[in-house]
C-alpha cells in the first residue's frame, strides 16, 4: 500500500478570500515503511502573505518572490501523489487549498479525490482519543514523538513528524505507561516509542522443566503457609 503523508503552508486561512499555497511537503510510505522519497516545494502565491500566517510559518513575501508558481509545479506534484492514500492532519484544510489551486489551473483537473484517497489523522485521533486535545503537538506528546526541533511550522518537517505520529497511532507500540505522567492539560504522555523491526529475530520460548515446576510448587506452598491462606487458593476452579 502506497501512502503519502502531506502538509501545506498557505498565505492565510480561507480559500474564499483568495489565499494560496506557499509550501508543500510530502513523505512517501509503502507498506507502512518510509521509502526515503519526498516531495518539497516552495511556491510563489502571486499575492501577499497575511501577517497572521507569517507569524506561524515565517515564510515571507521576499523569500517567495523567485519561487515557481503553482502552475509550474502542478504536474510534478500530481505525479508524486497520484494513486496514493494521502495521510493529512485536518485534511479538509489542505485538500481544500489543493482543490482551489487545481480549479485556478483548469476545471478539467478535478479534485484531489479524483487521484487519491484521503485519511484524516485528526478525525482518526478524535475517535481514538475522544475529549482530548488532538493537535499534532498534543499527539507527539501522547505518543512520545520528539518534535523538539519544531520551532516553526514547515510543510516537510510537519509531514515527517505526522508520519511518525500516524505509525504510532495505527500500530506502533508505546512503552508501558508505568512511568508515564499526566501533564497540566490532562494529557497522558509516554516516555518513549518502541518500534519492533519486522526482520528481528524470533523471541526464544523457554519451557519450565519438571525441576522448575517442583521448585515453583514448593515456593507456593511456603507462601500459602506464611500467609495463612493465599488468595489464589480461593480462585482455583473459578476460571481465573
């Protein structure tokens, strides 16, 4: 299964106000493994970046002036995502902007869903963790993903972080929460993320010998006498 984890940065929040995409970042996964293939592009939006948006991503007008317009990169971008499942956090936002860019180029281009299926990790996280904060930063904390290098929003960096979060949410194994804490927001955070390699050696299974079983039985009898009736005695035959 081919998946592309995608993020965008924009000049503002609403396509209805003519805002445009200024950065696209994608990382590719196949069969839940990162392939190393990425797509990253800054884009001249042919309009000014809103001050509020600049405060989030620090991508300014002067920086974007010499970058290609969306029309110049559309073919390459579409070839990269075509046929994949797009993994996006708050997909309605990014897909809405991409669809808007397509519409400005040609009505014949259609929508993103004509080329890709969509998996929204925000909706997935809300179902998995109802009533909790499910921003990308909150999910990083919950699953022990290191995002300390994320001082500003950036499309490629955010897509790389989201790939780690997605793998953790959908099959990664977190450390036992014996040393996990609860922060001021009520979030439970694991101290680390353990990923088991698919090609790891099989775990050895060592069966108890008759001598081991006899020693175990003797130990239980000693505990039973010392405690004047061990609790497991009352559970024998109960199905526990």
